[in-house]
């Protein structure tokens, strides 16, 4: 047997023994965790909260709590939307503080 082929075979075996493992769905082992659609119409909680926050701004603060509570560790695809909602909450808070400061003083 060619030594380079033997080396590739041992690398594949060592990779199986390593600490990385493929995450599979318990109900259907053919699906991986990222094949499932995201909640909230497939766009994820973060992006859904960002869009809904323009009508109901408290959704931005809800998504901010999820972001700082590391909710995105369940599904890393949620991270960008939750971060965008946290930034929207920050901008909304700054705008409210400036508006209140102008009206009071």
C-alpha cells in the first residue's frame, strides 16, 4: 500500500477520535442542526424582533436580553439578528434620553 494513502487513512481515523462531532437531529439522523428552519417564519427570533420592533419597540429589548443571555449558543445563526436588535435598542434608548432631556430642560 502506498504510504501517502495509509497516511490519509490514519488522518481520517484520528479525526473521528478527535473532539469534534457532527451534531445530528434525534428524530431524523439525516438532518443536521442547521438544516432545520429558524423560528419566526424562518428568519429567526433576532431578525423578527428587529422588524417587529419598529411597531413595538419593547421587542428590541427582549432580543437584547436574549443576546446578552447567550441565546445564540443554541443556534449561531441567531447571533446577527439578536445583535442588530441590541443595537436598535441602544439607538432607541439614546433617542429617548435625548428627547426627554430636550423636553424637560
